[in-house]
């Protein structure tokens, strides 16, 4: 069983941000930047062992990460794709972490109870991978046990993390959470505007979160359907 201090979070910010006019990790968000908001969301969940994997334009990120006081590792092979950054991050925490959250750096809205729910499930079950789910859709971050690390470090870039973790499907668990943040990343300017709006109203549950909460509380299916229809009319 893992103690909370054994859990790490690997945050991936090594990509090119090619679909945005600005460098994604340093986009202004909530009075700071995207990477600062993402780190803050992890810290609010009580996770102190954070490693940020840099790549493209790392020199611009390092001063920000130093100010935040988080560990960082540079992936010199970032051009090979995200999996190379995953491997760099896992390699940096493999000696000390019982498990690691693998979190894209453009997902700042994940609620602290989601991290904690995944951690509790891992501690209680010893699963190889714990995935968060919202209304049947799998999101980020997976919590990946140490026994998966060798497969990640020995994996191939083209297949990616999903293919490597598929090898542990029989030992994986999916956990329902009331958190649309597990599905919200930034790929386009429209995504960025949506994240900015959501951050300003993060204490207000979204329609999808309300539906997940109804299911969690055991509401009958017809009540859920009716509530969805009412929300659609009110929108």
C-alpha cells in the first residue's frame, strides 16, 4: 500500500504548441500562466513531488519552474513526440515514486478531489493503473504504478503511452469522478478561451458534472434524462 508521500506527478510541457500562436505553457491564465495554474492544481491536492518535463523553448520555462520550486528535467528528444517526454519524466521519478500521475501541462482544471480519489483507489487496491472517468469517458491523469515504469522506459514512441498501458489492462481500474477538468485541455485558441472562462467559474459545477453527481447519488435513470433535457432547454 502506497503512502501519499510516495506519489509523484509528472507534468508534460515539452511539445511545440504548434496549433497556438503563443507558447502554450506561458499563456496568461488566472493572473499567472498555464503552467503555474497546472502546478497549483496538483499542489492543492497535496502532491509535493512534482517533476515538469521540458523540451521546446525550455530556456523560457526554467526560470518560471525555479520560481515555483518544482523539479524539472529536460527531454532533449522532444521532437520524437509526447511519449519521449513521458519516458523522461518517469525515468526521473522511478527511483522514489510508488506511482506517478502522468499529466499533460495544458490541463489546469482538474479538481483536487480527483487526484485524491485516484490516490485512495491506488492505495486500497494496488492497481497497476487507475484512470479517472466522467460519465463513461476516460480522461487524465492516469495514476501509474511503479511496476509499469520498466515497460514505459522500454517502450517505443510511435505506440505511445496508451499502447504501453494497454498491456496492464487486466490490472487497471477506472474510477468515476465528478470533474470535467479531466477532459479539458488546450489545443486551439477556442480551447484556451473555454479554459479561461471555466477557471473564473471553477466553483460552479458544469452540466456534465451535475449529471455525474446525480449518477453518483443513485438518481433513477429517468431523473437523469429529465434533468439533461431541462438543462438543454435552459441553455
